[in-house]
C-alpha cells in the first residue's frame, strides 16, 4: 500500500518506497511500487530513509508532487547512472 502525506507543505512522508533514483535540494525522484514519484520544491532534504520499511521522510518546501510511469529495470537507477 502506498501513502503520501504532505504536512503544511514542509514535511513529506512517503511509504512503499523501493529506491531513491535522484535527489538534490530542488528535486527528489523516488521509485515506488507502481512507478515513480517526482517531488519538487526548495531546500528539500531526506531526513529518514528506510528501504526495508519502504518509508522516506523529506523536509523542505514542497511545490509539487507528480507520479511518473513505471520504468523498465533495464534503464537502471541512480547508482547505475552515477557509475557510468
């Protein structure tokens, strides 16, 4: 089950997280069970990441949350792109 909680546009809690594909202070791309979740904002930081539990807590000012289509595994993740 996937949940997205945004509290006062300052803290985001996401469940069913499988991986963090990309992140910086303005953009965070998460892999969830049904695809991806793109979070945009300012001064965003990952406060807690527990992939065993599938939960991430992000702080900062969120301006948008957009779901993306499920990607094929052959495209690779963030770590694979960094190692190229």
